[in-house]
C-alpha cells in the first residue's frame, strides 16, 4: 500500500512540473476551422472561438487567431512579432502573406492602442472589409475593449462574427419577412465541480511541500529560462526575416541592373557629371560591382535559410545566427554603418537626399521618388545578439552604397559651390599679395605665378562644367596661398632673429655653430624660392618648416654662447674665492699642524705625509697656472667656452680633494696629541686591571679555567708592547696596544665584578665599532676619489669630509677613555661608541650621496648615449629609404643635415650640461633623419601608386569578354516589385516580394501598406 502511495505522489509531482513549464500555454483543443495560438495567462474558450471561425472556413479561408501577453516596444516591433508568428503558422512564407488567409491578432497590453491587428490576403481586397475603414477600426476597438474587460473569448468571437457580416452583407429584401422573436443563449461550458478543484489544490500543495524544493531549481526554473530564451530567439528571427527582406528589397531597387552602369545610383552619379572624372568613375563602378555581387550572394543565402530542409536540420540558435550573418552582409563591419539608427539607415538608402529638386532628368527623379516611397515605413535596423560584426571581414553593401553616395554628394556640392569658391580664391590671392613686404626675396609675380596658373585652369574648368575640378583647383589655390603666407611669415621671423644674432656678434662673440646654421637658413630660402618659382608649393611648404627650425636653432645657439661664457665666469669667480679660502686654511691650520706633527716619530704620521705634499702641489697649480688658463679659454679672444667649462669642473674637484687632505693632517695631529696626553695613565690603569685579574686567578685557581691564563698572558704581552711604543713615542700604536691589553685584562676579571662585565662589553662593542666605521670612511674616500669630477657635487665633498672629521673625533674619544676607570671609564666608552656611531651615519650619508651623484651622472650619460644611438639608427634607416630607386632622391638633403648634426659621443667625462647639449644635438639629428625617411617613403609610395595606376589603366584598355549576369528582372533571386505583398502600417507604405499576391493589415490607427 505504501508503495502505491509513493508512486501516486511521484506522478503528482510530474504533473505539477509539467504544469509549471507550460504555465503560459493554454489548453488548446484541436479546431478544424482555425489555427488558434494562445500565449497568455488569461482563460480563453477555444471551442467558442472555433465555432465563430466556421463561416470563414466554410468559404475557403485559413483563419489564424493569436492572443499574447508579449509587450512590444514599438509598432515596428509589434509587426515584426506578428511576421514571425504568421511564418510559424504557415500563412506567411518567403513570398509574402497567403492570399486566402485571415488573421486576428491581439496583445493583452491594452494600453498600447496599436497592438491589435486584422490581416487579410488578396482574396479579400476590394471587399467591404477592405474598403470600409470605419468598420475595421470598430473591430479592433471592440477587441481591445473586450480584452481590457477580461473577456478575450468574446473579443475574438465578436471580431470573427462582425468581420464576416461586414464582408457578407445580406441582400436587400423585396418584402418584409416575418419577424420572429429569436432568443440566443450562450453555450454553457462544463466546468470542474468544486470538489475536483479542491482535490487538485490539496494535491498540488502536497506535491510542492514534498518535492517543490527539488523541482523549482532543478526543473521548473531552467525550463522557464529555456522558454524565455526561445521566445527571445523566435522574436529575433522574425525581426531578422522581415528586415533583411526589407533591405533586400531596398538595395535591389538601388542596384537593379546587369551592370553597374544600369543602376540608379550610377545614373545619379552620371547625372552630376561623374563620368568626366576617370579616377572617381572607376572607383564608383567598382563599388557598385561589388555591391551587386554581394546582393546576389545575399539572395542566395536567404534562399538557403528559407529552405525547409535546412531549417529542420538547424537549431533555433543556428537559424538566428544564419539570418544575422545575412544582415551583416548588408551592414558589414564598419563602425559608422553599425551605429546608424533606423532613420539614419533610411537616409542612407534614400537617393533623393542627393538630388536637386530642380533636376532636369524628370524620369530619373520620378524613379528615385518611387524608391523613396518604397522605403517609407519599412523598418531596417536590427540589434544583433548572436554575431559580432567586428569578427567578420566584410565591407557590406551599405558601406559601398555609402561611398557611392558620398561621391555623388561631393559632385553635387561642387556644382553648387564652384563659382563661389573660385571667387573667394581670387579674393584671397589678391589680399595675400598685398601683405607681402617690399622688398622681399621674390616679387609678387614670382610668388603667385603658379597660383595664377591654377586659377586660370579653374576658370576654364568652370566654363566646361567640370565643377569638381574647380573645387579641387581652388582648394589647392587656398592651400598654396597659405604656403606663401607662411613663407612670408617665416622670412620675417628670421629677419627679427637675425637682428638679435647680429647684436650678439657685434659684442665680439663667435658662436661655434653659427656659420653652419646660417648657411642652412640660406639654403632653405633658396630651396623655397626654387620650388615656388617651379610652382611646387607643396614641396616649398616642407622647406618652410625647415627654415623656421634652422632659424630658431641659429638664434638659440647664438644666445647660448655668451650665456655659457657668463656661466663659466661666475664659476671661475667662485673658484678663485675657494682657492683663497683653502690657501688660508693651509697657512693657518694645515702647515702649523704638519710642522708639529713632524716633531713626533714618523710612525705617527707617515700615512698622511703624501696627502700634505699632494694637496700643497694641487693648490699651487690651481693658483699659479690652472685658473689663468681657464680664464684665457673663457675670454672673448679665445672663446673656447666648452673646454673652459670642463676645466672648471675638474679644478673644483681637485680643490675639494686638496682641502680634504689638509684636514686629514690637522686631524692626525689632534689624534696623536690626544694619545700622548692619556697613554701613561691608561697604561697604569691597564696594569692595575691586569694585577686584579692575576690576583683573582691566584686566589680562585681551582675555579678558573686555562682560558683565563691565556688571556692574562696575552694581556701582559700587549701591555709590554704598549709600554715600549710609548717610550718610543709611537703614541697612536701605543694607544691601540694598550686598549687591547686592557680589554684582555677586564675579560679575565669579569667573574669578579658586574661593573667589570659592563666595561668589558663596552670595550668589545667599541672595538667592533672602530673597525667597522674606519672601513666605512675608507670606502667613502675611495669611492669619492673614483667618482669623475664632472659627476661630483659640493654636497658629496662636504659629507665625505664630515665623515673623516667624525672618525677623527671618535679616535680621540677612544684615546681619552684609556686614562679613566670604573664608572668614568664606562661613561667614556659609551661616548666613544656614540662618536663612532655618528661617524658611521655620516659615512652612510656620504656613500648614498656618492651613489646619487653617480646615478644622476650616468642617467645624463645614458640618455645622451641613447640619443646618439637612436640618431645613428634613424640615419641608417633613412639611408636605406633614400637609396631606394623609387625614392628618386627624395630626402637626400634632410639626410645630409642629419649626418652633419650627429655629434660624436665623448670618450672622457664631460659635464652634465655638456651631455644635455649633446643629447639635444642627437635628437635634432634624429628628427632630420626621420624627416628624410618620411620624405623618401612618401615618394616611394607615390611612385608605386603611379605604377599600379598605369598597370590598371593598361588592363582596362585590353579588350575583355565577361559573361553577363542574369537580368535582375528575370532572376528568381530578385522578384519584381509589381507582385510584392502589402502590409498596413500606421506610418505609411512599404513593399516586399510576394508571388501569391498582397496582404493588408488594419491597425487601430488606420490602414498601412507594405508591398
């Protein structure tokens, strides 16, 4: 029994799942008189509607009923939705609406006044249903009112009955028939009894309680999503079928003909004189030929997509993708075409927009006006959901049409504006001549000879009706006038710069590159005059840019020359002051210290003896020789300012080194004197500490290990050594030996006193700090000395000297600590450690600054080197381009200037300012090289294009025989517009192919046609 109940529960769950999936599908009983499609939640009596459709069916009509909850976004969207529904019902095919079909279609969105339609085929044309607009408006209004009142069954029953009565009015009676009271009653439909509804509700609730949590996410939700996706794809498919058909029809009208010359667009192109221009004519003909081929391919693809066999094999997604690919055949992958709105697509396909209303070709105007009428009310735009046009490689028919229309518009604009443009060009030419200064490098006649010749050519073209040639010639004239004005402005600007240059040279300055720069300027002016005299204003324009650049460079170079001298003079004055200061320091401090230091044995100062000698020689050389030489190099007579700048940099570095060497001598004297002052007391205290250690060892011999004996023995030897060094007055070495002896003594005594432990630890820390900091300061001095003078800064020299001074102060504190004991000793040791720590920090700062100087200098050097290499590479590329035979010498002059401007990278270290100037020169050389390559490449492309054009013309002149394409009028791919169907739209008429005849659709806003 339980097993049977379980089966019953599972069966009920399946019933509920099926009911959920088909929640929107009404139970539809088979109807022999009508195809009833319901996609709504509202209850509908299909039997009543079926009975109401019987009179129409008996007359041989196919009746289609559609009620949907779909809410269209627009009237176009609604008609596209109906198209798809009728296609699926089989009453609309590739050739249009079935001539013996009748459709009543409505949406439950009653706020939309146009979402109610009556559509009928050709057999009802001319009937009262077709001619009585008031009656059909009454039908759709009644449908809307009944659905809004919640009676969709009555809406369709009444529509069927009323429409049949309108189309079949009763004959006029000859005599009054007997009136009978006829009572009509609605047929009552059996409905489920209350107990059955209650049972269904209980079972449904129970089923949901048992398995709803499984069915809803696992079955019902995915099924609803699939249904929603299917409706979306079906809607998209209907829109695509309708609108690609519209595009085929519209493009078919524009491109109809066996050859491009037979198309309406070409006739319009010819009407504006397009055939007078061979280059444009060839392009237009080619675009139209490609458009016709693409249109034929589109017809073939559409035929395949409509093939029932193909539709059965493909999924709904594949069908939509195929139709979208057909749509892409029209729009292509052009961003401009893809972003056009529906109205803009109509504008693109409307040939009347480029036709003057007063055109003399009346027949062509009527033909174009007919095409415009065909386009009216025909939706074209489709939003793609499956295909990405960017992934396709197609220009698209509309892209070619857009190009052709652009050329037609260009011809039209030229015809309208040519006279005005010619007059404007003449006026501007006259005004430009009036602005030419007198005197000038060329006369007005020479400047405007080529322009006047082109104006005369434009005048002749205007008389011959070659309006496009007029606009082209006048555009060239305006461009050339601007070139003349630019030439005049460039010469005037150079004259102003020349005056500034002469003011500088009048002071006696001889800028290093001035002569070469002025030669370049003169060469530019000569080249411009030659090109203008020859009538080549385009070539002259490039030289004008060169003229302005070379003129600016000449002035900048002239201004830099006295500025560099003044910069050197200021640096030389500072160096004089520094030499005097260091000399005074030598006299007041270093020399007396050296004399006193020499009273001590050599072991105290032999490592600084060379410093004193070298520093003295450096100072003497600077004072007696180098400063005078630099001053001479920087003088107006010599004017070797670059070399003076380099010598100044090196001299400043040498002076800083000499000052450091003098300071090392002064510091050494202070260190020796400090050691001398404290060594005796330090030795006494060390002897006392050692005696304590020995007494402790002797007293506690059993507890003390052999390592203490070794420490005491070593300390005794170091103490004896320190005593001998002191007696020999080798105070620095004696202090070092004494310090080591005392450290060993206190280490041996650490077990006796906590105080001794602390002192021992401090002594170890101090010893380690002394070694570490001495190494750091030594590294500072080594790296500073290795740094090129051009890279060294005053800040670096100052930091290095501070580190050296700090190390000397720490050594003196170390020596002073040797003469103290107990707490005073501990305090002195801490002070010495702090002094070494400070010296270490100063050394670190100096090392960081040395690294910064090095990195900064290397960045300048690397940038300059990179610029030189880039310029060299650009020159190599330019040489290859200029040597190409198709370049024909173009870019040769710019290449020569690039080679002349390319600097040589220096082998010695030069100043950062010099590296900056070198980088700018290299960048200038690179610009000239790139200009040379650009000019050569342009000439190469022009030469190759001319060669290709000549080849193409040669091919065109050869006799060719090509098979004719079947006539569009006889082709099955492009049905004649005379047999095309009609579908009403509230916006106006539209057409599309149909072999069965025509259809008309009545909406709430009146009739509309789509042929």
